[in-house]
C-alpha cells in the first residue's frame, strides 16, 4: 500500500521540477525575444560598445537557461518514467528533439554569431554581407521557434497526450514559418539597403562582402 506522505512528496517534487523547468524555458524564451527586438531596434545603426555588450549579455544568458532546461527536464523524465524508453511519449520525444536542436543552435551562435558581433563592431547590422544577414536570420529563427516550441510542449495540457499526427505538423510548421519570415525579412532588408546605397552612397560604417 502506498504511503500517502510518500505520494504527496512525489507530487510536490514533480511540481517543483516542472516549475523550475518552465522557468528555465521562459528565461531562454525571454532572452531570445529581447535579443531579436534589440537587433531590430539597432538594425540601421552602427553597432557600438553598448549595443554589442547588450547583445552579448543576452546570448550569454541563453546558454545557462538551456542547461537548466536540460537538467530539470531530465530530472522530470527520471521521476516520471524511471528512464524507461518504453514509457517515453511522443510529446517527450518531440521535446527532446526540440531541445537538442536548440543546443546545437546555441553552439553555433556562440561560435559564429557572437564572434561576428565582435568582429563587426562599429558597423550597422543592415550593412553586413548578405550571407552574414542570412546566418543571423537562420540562427535567430531556429532559436525563436525552438524556445516557443519548448514552451508550448512544456506548458500545454492540450497536447499532453497528443500523437505525432498533431505534434509533427505543429513543430515543423512553427520552424518553417519562422524561418520563412526571418529569411524573408533579411533579404528585404538587404535589398533596401543596397537601394539606399545606390541613391545616397555607402555609409561610413558600411561593410561589403
């Protein structure tokens, strides 16, 4: 017979882990939104020390948030399933996939995007070479879509028992729409900047491929 006290303790542990897990995901999501809004705000301005420092600080917070999401998420899996692969639901597998992609993307951001911000400090983001704009757009889209998907999968009770017939279109649609939006924005920004240069000449801080 199960001890009511042990059962209550188990429920409390799961609730605390779930709260910590959602807090980590919310923190990562907030950092991504703050970073994207900051980059949009300073898109046509020279990237000075203050702007570069703010973007670097936001990127530095995403890593710890992701680590916290992994630790609390794996702890939840251990408590709920006993790490039994047979007990893994489609929702759990989808979340593991999303967080794995996020992890790879964070590594790319730290190794490529962050050094680019340092390398081109003093230049406007809109004036960067097209391939660098696209790199920013793709990593930003994967980050935004990934953290949004993680938040939905972690907080929604509607898709708690959902199968792949719902989860797969939801996740792929989220990634595809975000990628199309950000890449499209980057291409439009690049074309508008080139037209601006033809009419008014290059800015002193402009960078060319």
